[in-house]
C-alpha cells in the first residue's frame, strides 16, 4: 500500500479524500469513532495525515464497506490486529 501513496510525509484532508475515495466529512467522523486515528494539525488548524493514517483509513474502509462490519466491529478488529502485531 505504501508504494501506491504519493511520496509525501503529510497529506491534507482533500488529498486523503481523493486517495481513499471518501468524503472529508466521513474522514472527520471516523476520527471521532477510531481513537487510533489522530491526524496532526497545522498551526492554522488544518488536518495533516501521515502515510500511516492514510493506510489506517484504507483499512477502516475495507472493514466497513467491504467486510460489512459495524463501527464497533471494525474497532474491535483493529484492536485485535494491533495486539497480535498484524
């Protein structure tokens, strides 16, 4: 997945929305639902997502949209995978 992302350290919310094919409102909502998703904020308050954040968003999208898990189910799956090191 890393090779598919542009070679940048941080991405603005509009760029992340295009990369993930998600609305920026969905990205902001997921920040409230997934505690591990915490993009940095610039001095002007703009969200700055790291490559790891973008990869996490793509994983969340996979869990919710394709595996049809609930938000709680996706949260649990992510928690289990982080505990097992996967």
